[in-house]
C-alpha cells in the first residue's frame, strides 16, 4: 500500500517488516501454494466466527471454544517457527531461501494438536461430567494439549509466558509441601486434578482469556482487516497529512492524528508506530526534527492508538469480561485519560517545534475537506460500533454489523472494492492476526486456573500489602507504596510478555492487592491496563521505540527516553485513579461537574509535566523552573482542594519567572539592535 502527501507516495512496510518489531514473533514465509491453503483455512475460520454471532452453537460457549482452539492451534504451529537454525550453520541457505515452510515435525505437531483438541467433542457431555474423576486418557490428552499450547505460545511470543506457566504448574503441584504457616501454602493438587482444571473447567484453557479472544478480539481483527483492505488505512494517513499544512507544528500534529486513526485499523501499538514511521519520517526529517525526538514521537503516537477509544487494545475486552460490564463502559473509562494523553503529546510537539526550529514541512496537494467528502464514509463503520453499543447491542454483534457496512461501503472506491479475491484476503488476514493472541490467551488460562484453584491471587495480594505495611502503618502511605510497587511490577512483566498476557497475569495477582486497600475494581484494572500498554515504550526494551529508532536511524536509548518524555502523562495520570478520592471522575464515573473540574486540573498537571520534560514555556526554562513544576504536577494530580491550590501557585511561580526572563531577553535584544 502506497500512501503519502503531495502525490509522493511512500510504501508501507510489509507484514514481515512489521512483525520484526512485534513481541509476537514473525510468522513463516510460506511458499505460495501452502500459503493459499492456510489462507483458505483462515478465511473459513473467519466465516465461522462471523456466523457464530447470529447462529450460536446449541451446545454452549465451551463447545464453541473447543472448536475454535481446534481450528487455530494447528495452524499456529504451522505458521510460526519452532527452533531456528542459526545463520552460521548454513549462511548461504539462510540468505537465499524465499520461503520457510513447516517441516515434518511441525506437521506432526499440527495433526496431534488437531486430534487432542477435537477429543472432547466425541462425548462432550460425558467429558465434562468426568471433571472430578478424569480417566487416564482424559489426563493424557490434556497433558499433550498443555505441551502443545506452551509450544505454540513459545513460538509466537517467546519463552517468558510458557516459563511463567510452568512455574505456576509447579506451584500448584508442590505448594502442598510448603509449611502450612506460610501464606503461599495450600492443600496441594495431584497431576490429574491440575490437568482437569485446565481442560475440563471454565477457568483454564477455555476460560475468560480464550473466550474474549474467540468472541471479541477475532471479530475486531477481522474488522480491522476489512477496514484496511477497503482503503481506510490509506485514507486515514492521507487525511492526517492534509489536515495540518502551514504551521511549524503541523508535521508533529499530523503524526499524532495519523497514529490515532491508523490504530483503529492495526490494533497494535508497535505495528502502528512502524507503519506511521515509514510514511512520516521523511516528512519529519525535512521539517527539521532530529532522529531521536522524531522516533519518540512516532512511538508515543503508535502506542496512543491502543490506549484510545473507539478501539482499545485486546486487554480492554478482558476488562469488560472481568468486570461484567459492557465494552462501551470500558470505552467510557478511557475517554478522559485519552484526552490527557494526547494533550501531553501535543504540548511536547509545541515545545519541540520551538526548541528544534522546525518548519511546516511539505504541504499536501489534497484538501482535507475534499478527502472527507470523497472518503469520509470510512468513519461510518466506527460510529456504527459505538452507536449500536450505546443502544445495548452486544459488541460482538455491533462489530459484525460494522464489517457488513464497511463491505458495502468499499464499493464506493473502485480501487478498494472488496470483491471476491480482496474479500478473501481480508477474511484470511483477520484470523491470521489473532493466532498469536489466541495462543497467548489459552496459555494464560494456566495462570488463571492455578490462581483460582490455589487462592494464590489473594495470598500474593496479602504479601504485597504486608510488605508495604512493614514500612509504615499510615494507610495513605501504604496505598502509595503498594501502587508504586504494582506499577513497577506490571512494567517489568510487560517488558517480557505481550500486553494481553501481562494484563491477565497482573489482573489476577496484583489487582487484589489494590482492591484490598479500598481501590475499586474498575480503577485497579484500568491502572494495570495502562501500565501493561506503556511497557511498550518503557526502557530497557521499549519495543515501539526500538522499532521507530530503526526507521529514523536514531540511537536506541535516547529514542526510548524521548518516547518516555512524550508518554509521561500516561505514566502518572493512572496514579490519580487509585490514590485520590476524586480519581474516579477521570474514568467517567460520578457527576458531570466532577468530571469537568478533575479534567481541567489534570490538564494543568499535564502542562506542568510538559514543562518538566520539554524545558520550555515562553523561552527555554532553567533548572529551577523545571524543579518547581515537579511538585506542582504531583500536587495537582492528587485532586484535593488544598493540593490543587498549592500546585497552581507553584505552577504560576514557574510561569511568571519564565515570563520575566523572556521580557528581559527581549529588552536586551532590542537594546542590542538599537545600538
């Protein structure tokens, strides 16, 4: 796909290039014939998933999940590599192979996966009835399924989540041998009971994570693929380039808007950053942006797409399922934090434009109004999703209606009509995109099952809170310490596993600690959600920043710190959710007046943070002015009357000092010119 402003198109990176920077490992490059077979299978899965929405199986959800896993697990083992042969073993072959087909062992694993997945279907009711006393064959089949899921997860996301799962399994088995006085001890479970919990209950492989993947996430990946193949991605980027033209902040604003719009298509922060960077970096470079600030801006804009309505990341569906609320309710939680996030980015763009002396960059030949009149129908399906959910239509039905509408609208553009071949590709891509997510969610079911079976979540929560209470008895300080420890824990977890997996693990282990201290469940889950997503821009890994640094040619660590600068409000605003009595207003809860004043005060806090990280108000700031803005931001975010007044006073002191300095500099320059 070629997009861009001013008639000079730029090629968007291929799927292989995008996957190189994702936490999900890149899929194989299959030879055309086999790739076509896989595409046909994935398209059939997509059709089945869409049909399931209106014609659900009479046997129930768990029966559908068994079929879904049987459909996607074998294809995952075929499409994703096992152990790679190092290039030095056969460097010539490594460089010249144009395809990477599965070997004999991969086909065997896929066939075995199919067999063990469909095993329960032959006597489904009897299979479930044997949960308390599984047969030897039930246990053997379940054990093989466990191994294959761990292998599929390893292939798609790496070793970390499988290693976590094995540790939890070991805890479930050996926890009964721990001294009974220890908080982590439990009665112990034998291997049969553990496998039965994984395969025969609703808290294991076929629990909430896979339910969300099979009932929500796959539908949104299909929708994203239909949007992309119908030309929406190209339109969103072209509109962003056309919307901002003459100001020196136009290139930065363009990147921000394009990232927000493009995220509704890709659904991935890192993938959005890479697509955006490939298109936008030449524009930013010509406008005068250095490589590192540009890379940081691109990473922040890409990640912002999965923090923002109307299409939050996959973990948002899991939040809705955990809280037993509508997806629209979760979207409501994210509205004000999204405004604050993008305010922080826009203020950073304004400051960088002045610091680096950027120009307006090349001007798009297209008119934004002309583009909206011609292609604005691409927004319609997004509004349809929100509109249907607003009238209590379930999200899985709303997104199918949106897919149907987008399919019909595609015929308004001759180049992107979803005729037979193009529609087939969109359906196939929709399921292919969910393969690593499905493997992750099914494997994460191990952690959920062990936590449920052993009561580990509550025990770990008690340990975390006791650790904080070991330092002080003050409830507020205990809460602050617990929240800080929780934030670090989620960030560290997110460095090693994808966002969805890190959220699930943290939700069952860390959230109870916050809830025990009086934090409400929505506040706790949203806090964890934001920190799970922000791990993608957190040093030392910061995948989104690594990807954009590769595109801009900037140094990796400085790019990471620039990304952190742009996303700092998103790191600190979630603390207001859980630490302050008025923080719930930022999640759209409580009175309208409460939402308004907390938003305004938080905007002032974000502005103070922008001064701290950007070093600019009217002119470049001194260390004193930036130092004064640090407590100002913290006091404002506490959202209490006394702290707000103190924070505003400190912020005014910094602004007045900077304004006086600017007037003196202006007077000095005028005097120099006069002489």
